[in-house]
C-alpha cells in the first residue's frame, strides 16, 4: 500500500545514503529530520510539592547508545523514506500509521540482515515512529507525567524539572537543524512560524502544554525550546490540600471566593503554580455562567459548558495582522461575558480588565507576575502607566482598589515545593494608599534533615472579611464563618 516490499524495495537501494535533512511528517506542518536520541528515565526522587509527586521511574538507566546504533538507524531510516508513500500514510490514523511504519522497518531489518537484539529492534522501531509521526526525541519526555518542564538548550543539552528540581536528561538531538525542524513542526500546528525572520514564538501542544521557542540568531548556541507540560489529570483544590499547598480551611475559603464572584488576581513568580491555581478556582464557577478567556497561549482548562476561548495572534511576515491581549479584552466586553478570565496580565490590558471588573463583570480573574500582594498592586499601577494613560496616581489606585477584591499569592519555595503563601483582600483607599488585609498567610519555620521546608498556614484573626456581604448574598456566610473560625482555632 505504501511502497514496494521485499527484494523489490530496500534491497535494490544498494549502499544506504545518509538520511535526508528533513523527515516529511504525516499530516500538517513543517517536517523534522531524523532524530538520533536516547530517551531518559531519571531516578531523581521528588520533594514535597504542590503538583502531584512524580511517578516511579525505572531505577535502571538505559545503556548509552553507540555510534553503531545511530549508523544502523540512519541506514534504516533512509531506506524507509525511499520505500514509504507519505501521501498515503497521512490518510491513516496515528496508531495505524505507526503499525505500517513498524511493518516496513521490520522488513528492512530482515532484508538487510542487521544484527540486532529484540530490545534494540524495539527501540529502533519506536525511535523511527517518533521521528516520522511525533516530536522525535521529545516523545519519551512528553509521555512522562512526572515532568513539569522540558528545557532544550541547543541540540546537545536537555534539562527536565522533576519534583520541583531541575536535572539534566540524557536526551540529545543530532544537530541544531534537526531541533529547529521539530520546533517548526510544533508551532506550525497552531498557525505560527519560527525562523530567522521571526525567531521568537509562543505556541502550544495539542494537550495544552505551553511552548516557547527562540531560534538563532537570537539564541547563540542553537534553538532554545521550553515546554511547560500539562498534567493529564487536572488538579483540584482537594489535591492541593493533600500536597500541603493549602489547608482544608484555606481551600474552603478559596472555594467561597470563586463561588461568590470576587474579582481575583493570582500573583506569583514563574513556575509558582498561578495557572494551576486559576484552573482550580474556575471549577467553582456556576455552570450557567458565560465565561470568556483571553490568553497569549491557550492554557486554561475550564470545565464549564459555556466557555469561549480567545488567543492573541502575532504579526505576519509583513508585520501586520497582530491581535494583542488588549484587543481581546476590549472585544470581550461586546460578547456579553459574565466572567472574563485573563490568563496572564503583562501590560496595558490590565486597564481594560480593571474596567471590566468595575462595570458589572464580577468574578473576573487573572494572573500577574509579582512576589507579594502589595507588589502585585504596584505592578498593576505601573502597567497602566506603561499603556500611556495620563491619569493621576490616586485615580489609578482608586480604580485598582474598587476593582480587585482578593489577591492570592502563590510561591515556589527553594526546596521545589509550591505553596499558597497569602490570601489578601483589598479593602479600599485611605488617603493615597490602597489598604489591604491578610486573611491567611504561610509562615516558614525551618527545614528538615532532607532540606524540605517546614512551615504552616496561619490565620490572621480576621473574623469578618470585606467580602462578607457578598458571601451572604450567595448564601455562603455560614460556611465562610466556619472556615475562618477553624483557621483561628488552629492558629492558637
């Protein structure tokens, strides 16, 4: 079906030439070259963290592959490309295409009489299937659910984050052109491109994992690929409680905040779990509410039935057609939203989000990079100034204080664990200053013999939060009072 078999196929090809520079992919997007790579199985034990503990990985590492293996793979791959009909292969589903490729590769190995053990042959089959149909050497890493981040620093160096700690993987690429081809395959699936004329690109994988690529000439040592992986199983607040990120009473408080339509900003550093926490909070949005999300790269995984997902667009090769986050937030206001969720606030769009929060779209949410709730509010003020709005500082602070109800601070501690360190509500203005009060905070008490941070969540003694009337409107005041009382009792 896909090419000649037996003695009429690879056997007549004679001496095998090196594989072509690019491997045609089944389906769409740019193609990737042959990948000569060793999947990694890291045995690093994870420390306590917000995300689920890492899966048990084999304690035995594979023996490093030899040049003889790569030479054999090169010959088999070249013969496969000469034999297979890619136009027919693209019409098959992924599993059927893999089976077809495996059949042809088995024929090639038999005809050419390569001396390989069964395990080596299986590894070769899997490698070649990944090269043709997947993302080459990245496939073994993408298949592992215990990896949070994949960081490729050029063809010869790949790091992964497991259990909150960064370790080097055995994964390597044949050369930088192969790595760039895989990057092009990834970004083309969402209608974007990466090359010398457009060397920076944000994209996503089909499962929602976030991808960033920066290519030469900006990346001096070869393309740099960073993938923030999504868990197959979506986290919930109950799981965050089990992992120690928040107490049960704190989780109840967050549930009520999400349920009673408080305007929430989640603050934290890179990798602190802001998007994860935002996903958890959106679980408590009523299912009959119309929710519109705006993101640079679509990451949110809302479970409500009435969700509209919007994504920004970079400029085309002529420098035209760019759609910014601010354009999306402005357009949201014409789409009859009940809640607006902004994946990450980075610039002047914060002004439009605040305006939406202050004009009837209660329960809107967003994330922002900041180290403390006070710094979060200051950054919002700075972003409004960056947008060219010539408003007095007091007016800007009044807009912020009247729009934002709660700031939730997430942090990644030095042992790799992630914690919700503060739940802070915005009270209003006193003179020229925004007044805030903490409902709960995380206090670090030390570390154990293994280097894990020891700490506890404590109540600040607030018995009646500023959003009490809102909770009473949604008939949640009893549950709110019970959670606050229990937090106070545990703090004593």
